[in-house]
C-alpha cells in the first residue's frame, strides 16, 4: 500500500492519534458523512445519465 510497511503505518497512526486525539471520533464521523454524500452524488449522476439515455431512445422510436 503506497510502499509503506507496517512500521511506517504504525508511526502514521500514532501521529494521527497525537494530532487529533479527542477530536478523532468527530473527524471520522465527518469523514463518513462526506463519503456518504459523495456516493449519493455519484448515484444521482448515474441516474440522470440513465434517464437521459432512456429518453433519447424513446425519442428515436
């Protein structure tokens, strides 16, 4: 994974804990909400593209 070994990942984890400490749960919660919103946006775009494609096929018929 990105050329990082176990030791490097452990060091990164410790640094993250030191930097965010008490705020880590709220940071992760915000990150999770962001991922959910991103997925909703992607699904919305896919639905729009599918709808436009089916409308174009209906217009040709």
